C-alpha cells in the first residue's frame, strides 16, 4: 500500500481487471473523474451513451497513440461500485497496458488497492459484505461445487438465511427484555425457564452452523488425500498420475520419498460436477534406523491423521511387509469422518488369481467389501479409482438444499463467541443478565449478519482480494 493510499479515500482509481498476455486486456476506472480522464486520453469530449460499447483511440499526453480500444461507461449509482465507472478493453499487449497505466498515474489517478472496487461497492450499498466476500471466493473457485457455493452467497440466499436466524435471536432478546418488566408475574412466554429452552434451540443451530465449516473448506480448498503405504508400493507413481505431473521422484530404491509432496488437482465426473483434491505423497511406512527416514515416516503418520481420505496402497509383491503395513494403519488416530480406499497396486505383475486372493485378504482383515486394483504402468483401474474419489468427495461435501456452509475462519470465530454467550445465558438466574447475554451473542454474529465492522477489519478483509476486484 503506497503512502497516502486508503480504502476510505475518494480518489479516482484504476486497475487491470484481466491477466496480462491474453488477446484482450481490461482496465477499470472508478470515481468522479473517470469520464474526465477518458476525455483527456481519447482527446474526444463527445458524450458516450451509458452501457454502450464505443471505439476510442487512446493517446499519451505527448500525442503518441497508445491503442484503439472499446470503451463502456457506467453512471453512478448504476455501476458495480456505485460510482462513475469506465471500462476499457485493450489489445492484450503488456506494453499497451503499461503505457496506459503510466498515463493514468501522470494524470493523478491512483492504482486500486486489492479489492478496492468491491470495497466501494459495499461502502455505496451495492453489495453486502458477505456478497463482496463471495466475489473473492468466486474468483478463487477451482471446482463446480465451489462455484455453486460462491454464487449462492453472491445472490444473497445465504445471507437471507443468516438474517432469518438473526431475527430469531432478536426476538428472543426482545422477549427476554420484556420478561424483565413481567418478572414478578406468571407470564409463561417470557419466563426465564421458557426463554432458556428457546436459547438451547439456538445453540444447537449455531453448533450445526459451526460444524459446516469442515465441508465448506473441503469444497473451497480441496479434500485432503494422503497416500499411505510401504516403500516402493507405488505411491509416487500414483501421485504423479493423479496430479498429471512428474512431481514426485519415482525410483526402485526404497525410501526415495522422505518428505511430504503436495499438489492440488480438480477431478470431474463428466457431468459438469467437479471437486478439488489436495493429494499428499508421503514416505513409505516401515521400521528404519535412518534418522531422516524416521522423520519422513512421522510426517506420513501425521498426514494420515489429518486427512479426509486415506489411500492405503497394498503392494502384492511385498507380502512380508503387509502385516507391518496393516499394524501401522490400525494404529492411526484418524480424524472423525475420514474415509479409506485400499488400492492393490502393480496389477500388471500378478495373476488374476493373486488379485482375487489379495482382495479377499484385505477385505477379511479390515472389513472393506472391495478394493481398487490398479497398475501404474498400464493405468488399469485409474477410472475406477477416480470415480471412487469423487463418490467419497461428494459424500464428504454434501449439503442440504439451501444449507449455509461457513468458509471463513472469522465467521467460525464469530459463531463460537455467540455460542459462548448463549451458553453463559443458560447459567444466569435473572432476566436482565439473560437479556444482556443474548444481545452480546447477537453482536458477536456481526461478521455474518452484515453489521458494519470497524475500519481496520474492513481493510484487512479487502486486502486479501486480488487487485482489479
């Protein structure tokens, strides 16, 4: 942030709104001087009709032609930011964009801060804070489920559900304050006992909302998948195939992988639905005296403990190591709700009978009805494995129609604080203290229900956006 730059300034700002190097580059201006600046750089004072694309030649202050551009103007308040906005569509040369940026700076414009256009949209009542956050999530979305979730937030349906819940809390707060006036009378509706019963219902709803965060982050950031197995079981080979890149070193030397290698990949089921997966290739699990390899094994165990899904790779050419593998797996402290797929590797090197025997052996020991049989050489079983990954992924991220899923840590903290106040209200013995706690819980939910946060919090939220939004 340059000296003097502020989200709360009234400067006319500009920013590139598309990546450099494409066929077309977009530049947006917002502020009271937008049309004045356009007239200067186009050397044309002819009024441009609102929301109509018009060609304009653009010039530097020395008269050198910068580009031939398409221009669209939006008048306040009928624009994204609620201010006068000008959008320029240039040829995609980085040199053109740089020349135009230098010209804007020389004319007194300021380059927009990250998320400043969206900030102004919130400040001018064009978007709620939750909708602006949805813009950021939509830009960052890497799969269809994340796009759907962000669009629901952007159209306001999520916020409407949160506001309805907030209204329940306001009603309870009003009843509790009314109960203060009737505390010496026997009015059942506003009795402390009845109010606490209603409060318990709200606590359960907030607990459900808090628990939704795990699913929301899986949709946004990807489902954590740990590849778990003995050395040379084929983990790195499978990892490279899944991420479609030679990320892990593959070697016949046992213990090649010493640290966790991570990569995120989006998989599609062919019907338009997709999910992102965070694959973790890990060190082979075995007893070893090598200190560095020991550290790798410890990180493998930690990775498996925190994973949403564990792929246990069984090497049929290593029958002596199978009991050690299963002993290590059975000792894992897996997180609640995690899933497991057993993958029998090296299918191309064993007979059909051996494949059947191994599947029966695995099923008998761990109660898994079937396993995926896979070959890294021929890619046999890859489609089946991807289908299983997606089936489990959709299971781990499923939600009811219209259900709100939290995706931000600050929202989780707000819910936790609200729960704390509500739980404290259950221990109070007077109506006035109960009412105070309910009000405090409502205040805690400010980040979710759109109450105006402080300036420093607003600045922090929008500083996480990309420039141009």
